[in-house]
């Protein structure tokens, strides 16, 4: 599945989150719209995200490159981990650094799902 996540700052300080993807098996695009709120100081990458009403999940930025191109994001336990990028490719040094960081924190990095961003017809 090809996936994207788009984050837009709202005037009220919350963040609009649009996750979308193309399911190549079902040949169908899916989209989920949610919102995120900062937890504490807005200069700290700690948010709570909701796609289902009053239920929020943790979203903690644990690594970020200097140019804000790549982020390593964790949930509230060792089952949730994402690597986000502004491009469809991830430099090998960034990938290796983030995988090492995650493994050192106790994440099973072999369970990560790597998205195929090959364009679909």
C-alpha cells in the first residue's frame, strides 16, 4: 500500500492529520482524517492524535533530522513506531541511525513494514 500523511496547522493550534493510501490489492484509495493536539509545550514533539472521536493515541517524536525531512515517531508502547519522510526514499544513513535508535529503546525493528512507493496506474 502506498501511504501518505499530511499535517496542517489549524488556527486554533490543533493539527489536521490526513492519512491516505492506495491498496494495490483492492485497487482502492483509502483516507482517514483526524486531529492532533500538543501535550504540554508546543516546542516539544509530543502530541496526542485522534481518528476516532474522543480516543487519542500517543505520538512522540524521538528523532528528527536538522532539516525536518525525516522523523522517528513512537506511540505509547513498544508496539507503535513509524519512520516518516518528506520523500519516498530514505537515505541509508538515516534509516540505519533510526533503526539503531529504535532498537536501543527496545523496539523490534524487524517488525517494521516498509512501504512500496512505486507509482500505480
